[in-house]
């Protein structure tokens, strides 16, 4: 059984990471062929450095991802605290059901509905351009919020409610007690929600396709290239993004394990 389980895990890993491995390999291909590897070369990385249109799309994507992650993390933390503090069970379940709708809803439905809403509001207030940076940002915040809320709520359930009460008894104001006691206790959930929001925003295509207007992101830019031909410098850029995200996840897991180890050590004392 152990051999079969190991083979099963190996096949799953191979199925998941074989396409990424091929992409990384062909990003160092000396030719533009996608089926014949003619030799190692870093010329596609140098070509990427000179591709202004792709770098502009990458910059747009990073700006949207960073801003939407920060805003959705702040709003999601406040929403999670508010939901956790609700005493009416029916109202709490109703709010949670509404919160989960963007997650359960199909991306194409969310994208089309947001596009129609933005065009309607743009015409209503007399904007010249209905879609652009602001619509992409609002759309990304909309679908990021539920993930942030659901990342923080379990940490709030684990939190001892007497901690904030003790801080109030010791002279802290409610706001100071929140930032001094509650936020550090749920910090892992906040960081997890931020990372999830950032990666989801970085990866999104369907909703961005309906809302970007003139503010093109990297996924929509690459999709527009598929109508002609995808240049191999896309492989180089995708490899850089993959390695960066992979390293960040490893660092986050290391820091999280260290913080959990410190907590267990302090509890043992």
C-alpha cells in the first residue's frame, strides 16, 4: 500500500508540475521553437527586458494586485471582525451566504455583471471612458474580499475573547486594544488573506477581460498575443513570476512555522 500511495503522489506531482517544468526549460531555449530544444540560452530574458508593451502590462498587473490586496485585506479584516461580533445567528448566516456568492458564482457572470454596472454608472455620471484602471481595481477587490474574510474568520474563532477585555481593564481604549491584542493574534490569517488576494489578482483573466478597457493587464495582454503568436519571452516572464511566488510561499511557511514554534515554547513556560 505504501508503494501504491507513493506512486499515486508522484503521478499527481508530475501531472501538476510537468507543464511548469516544460515552460521553465523552454524559457532557456536558444530558438523560438516550442517542441525542439536546441540549446541553453538566456536571450529570451534579455528580449523580455526590451519588450516595453509586456513590461507595461506587467506593471499594470502588479499595481492592481498590490492595491487590491491591500484594500481587500483592510476591508476584509474589518468585515471579519464585524461578522464575528454578530450575535444574531440568522443575520450572521445571511451575511456569510452573501459573502460567499462571489466565490461560488462563475467568473464570467461576475465579469459581465460588473462590466454592465460600470458602464451604467459611467453613462449616468457622464464619464468619457467607462472602463479603465478604477474599474479593474474595484472588480479585483470585489472577488478578493470573500477569500480574505474566510481566511481571517477561523483565527477570530480561535481568539480568546477575554484577551481584549483584559486589555480594556488595563487601560487600553477599544481601538488600541484591537491593534495591540486582536490584530497580532489574527496576523497569520491576515497575511494568508493578503497573499491569497495578491495571487488571485495576479492570476485573474476572465473578470479583467470584461473590465480593463484601456488599462491592460498581463493576462489580457498575453491572451491578445495568442491571436497571432506567443513570443518565447512570455515563457521567461512566466518563469520569473513562478519562481518569485514560489520563494515567497517558502519564506512565508518558514516564518509561520517559526512563529508557531515560539508560541508553543511560550505556552510550555
